[in-house]
C-alpha cells in the first residue's frame, strides 16, 4: 500500500471507532468538522441536520463547483462492539467499508491534490452527510441538494465498498410501517377472538404472495416484525416494516397500488390495519453517455479495473431524481456489508483512490 492508502486506511479506522447510528451521527460529524479545520479548508460549517461542509477553492472564482460527499451514518446501534480485526490483506470491522472508508476518502482526495501541488480550476465542496441508512430517508442529502441546487458541475458520491461499479441510476424505494390492532385477550378464555399477531402474519403472507417481475428488477422485504406481550395473550398490537423497490418507477408505482389495495381491504370488524409511509427514495437516472458517467468509467478503467454501470439506492437518488448529474464511485472491494463481519480489502484502496482523485481533477476541464 502507498503512503496515501495507508493514511486513508488509518483515518477510516479512527472514523469507524466513533459510533454513528442514523439520527445520532453528531460525534462523528464533529470529528470530521475538526479535521476540516485542521486542513484549513474554507467555509467550514455544520447545518441543522448535521451535514458537515468544507470548500477547497479553485483558481477560477466563477467556475462551477463539484460536490463530493460521503455519508456518516451506519446501520449499527450504539451498543454494537466496534472491535477491529486486522488481517494480512483485509480489515474486518462493523461499518469500516460502509461508510467509514468513504468518509476518509474525502480527505484522501484533498491530501493527494495537495501533495502533487494540484490547483483545480473549479471549487470542490467536501460534504459528510447524515441520514443515508435505514429510516434516515436520505434527509442529509436532501439538504445538501437543496443547498447547492443544479447550477454546479454535479455530485460525486463516495461509497467504501463499490470499487468497480459506477452508479448512474437510482432505484426507487417506498417503505411502510404496518400496524395491526385488535381488542386482545386471553389465549384460552378469549380463543377465537382476533390476535394482532395472527392478523399481521396473515397479511404478510398475502403481501409476499404478490408476484414480482424479474425485469425490471423489483423486490419486497419485510425487514422487522414484532408485537404481543406474552405467550398466552392474544396480541392487541403488532407491527412490521415493509420495503418496496424497483428499477422502474412505473413498476414500483404499480406494486405500491397493489400493496395499498391489500392494506385498505385488510381491516374488518375487530381488526384495524394502519399503514404509515416511513421512507420514500425517488428514482432517477442520467444517461450512460453523459460526460460524468463516461469520465467515471474511464477513471476506473485506467486503474486496470472492469468498470460496471449499475443502479442502486444511495445518496445519489436525490440529485438524480431532479435531473442533476451525479455518480457513485467506490474506494475498495470487500463484503459483509451491514453485518458485524463487514470487511474491506486493502490492496485495491490505491486503485480506488487513484480513480476518484482523477475524476475530481478532470471533471472540471470543460467548465
């Protein structure tokens, strides 16, 4: 590994050691803000959502800016053991790749430019944003896009584990919390009366029986389920959380209508079914021929990597849904994302950093 790769890795480990569950990214955000201050960047601030901003000035004052962003939050609760296991060719730790390495790469880009004395024509805004995971509903990125709008060059979204993939299409997502309520009762003396757990289980079975198309790829997942107060109690309340996704907005809309039709018809005497929308990630895309997509591909391929165009549900959903140029690029390869055995491979970090630095340097050439 090069000095730059080692420096980025060491910073990623420091970041990973600071718990940052969605909605509680504050300590990690303050750590990043302090690093921005130490690097003497300009216009450093933290907004009301917790997003952290810093500007690297370019040599042309009127040149459009590039926004480079990485999300601070992780899927893990504060209680998770953040122990790191270092191996010969990998580091294993919860959240190390998603997205501690992505956040560290913000600084890796800065360090690389400064070491080589590169002064860009365009400004670069480095942003560590909140609310990408789970029920964060991309709230941080919504704020970032609202701040910068569509007048800039576009957005580069950094993900630690996406090396070799260039995301230019955003998968639409809609999420619900479904609640079943009944009068409840005793499992023996009130047997025959509805149980919220039984009602919800039957509803889940009905929902998951919906046939989903393989093309365009469309998915449904019941991610959490729970309810009841005891083994011998007819549950008065039970809840689950439902995630719907599709590559195609029209297909997602059709699935949403099917699901909502089932939910509306599920209530009956003694049983109340309620559904609350708890997340909505808009779909969008820019053409594969777009210049920033082609540049991202080229910068990846120049590192001897096979570059694959793909779709995903990421921070890029927000700019892409508004027709604003955005791509997602990765820093290394790895696996086990969103598990305690998440890992990153060390050797590819150099190629990942080279590709994103090259993108940042060259994206403003035509501005």
